[in-house]
């Protein structure tokens, strides 16, 4: 049933996914309603909700505009499912903002295949990645995807290799000005963020542990199968699908390296994995299997979400 519903791109699907985000977001928020007494916190929660909604529609825009999937809403729906699977993300301000910026960067990098205004796209993507690193430092690893994209499409023009450094300077100047106005030291602020940890014993309850195990299994299924399917894609689309795979691997690297980690740091892998998952579901000719797989993922996700309320 679920697979058949989201197998099409219809206004009803967008309304259903949006309603799901509203429901799960506010269910988790009202686990502790102390924020309702502070107007600034209310505005903050509303802003985060808009960013999460914007992230959902950005994932849909990236897939549709660049024909990464067929005409369906699987990617958008799977992105919502991943958000619900790790509800701690719903209140993690820095990760939500950083991930939104990285989606803006991914949008520009995927569209680079058109070779229309490549320099502007490289600058925009680099700018958003460096901006994201201000909220979560290891987001800076996504700059590697910029250079990978340059190799795929516009490596012959040496000026394209310099543009990311110009974007770095632009973000650096803006960040320095803000810190100076706030009376803070850039060295101290950046130094606090540059730390690595391989400690994975952060789970607050067993449900977070189970959620990670479930997500890891889904990730292996989608990522491995789609990695082998890249060569079956149209030749002009293979670079875009490779960039999706690389973005997933970079997201995993961010999670592994991050200090004070928790499951919400996996948010950087949600969009690429959702797109790979949509491609995987499209290739399943057995309707019963497709329906069973998607339904099982949703049932487990909802159970784990409710268990953490």
C-alpha cells in the first residue's frame, strides 16, 4: 500500500509527507513543553521546523530536477522516515542548519552536469559547505565533493580549482567580522570545534542502539546495491549518481570523526541514502516485496519513535 501511494508524484503525497513531519515533530517537542513558556524558544522551534520542511522539499527538488529517480516521492518519504527514526535530530539546532546548507550545496553540485554557469555553481556549493562547517565543523569534508564534481565535469579550466578557496575566504571574512562584533577570538572558537572522537558508546537508551542497527542495515542494502547499479544508468547520469554515493560516504565519515557524537549526526547521510533507496525501490519488480520492505521499515521506525517519547 505505502509503495503504491508514493510511487507517484501527486499533491496528496506532498500533503501526507508534510502532515507526517508536523505530527512527529510536535509529538517529540511536547515530550518536554518547557519551551512553550519562552517566546524566543518558540520562534527557534518554528524556525527549525521550517528548515526541516525545507530540507524535505530540497531532497524532492534535487531528485526531480536532475532526474535522479523516476516520477515518484520515494526519496522524500524515506528522508522523513530517517528523521523519525532518529528523533534527537529534531531538536539539534546546529545539525539541522548544517544539513540544510549541505543540501543547498548538493543541489548546485548535482546540477553541475548541465555545464551551465559552472563557476557560479562551484562557488555557491563551496560557500554553503563552509557555512555549514560553522555549525558543525566536520561538514567541511563535503568540500571534497566539490573537487570530485570538478574532476567529473570542468577539470580543464584551472580557474575552477581556485573558486573553492575564494569561497573559503568569503565565509572566513564574514565569520571573522561577526566574531569581532561579538568580542570573541576566531582561533578560540574554531579550536573548540576541531576535535575527533571514535567513541560510539553514547546511547542514552537501547532504542537508540536498535535504531542505529536498523539504519545501518538499510544503508548497506541501499548503498551496496546501488553502487553496483551505477554502470546500468544512462551514461550522462552516471556522474550524478556517483556524486550521491560519494556524498553518502562523506556523511558517514563526518559521523565517525565527530566528537560528542549522537545519532543525529547521521543526518548528513539521509539525503543521499534516501535517493539511493528510491532507486532501489524502483528496481524492484516484485510489488509484494516492495510493499513489505517499505511497510516493515515504517512500522519499525514508528515503534522506535514512540518508544523514545
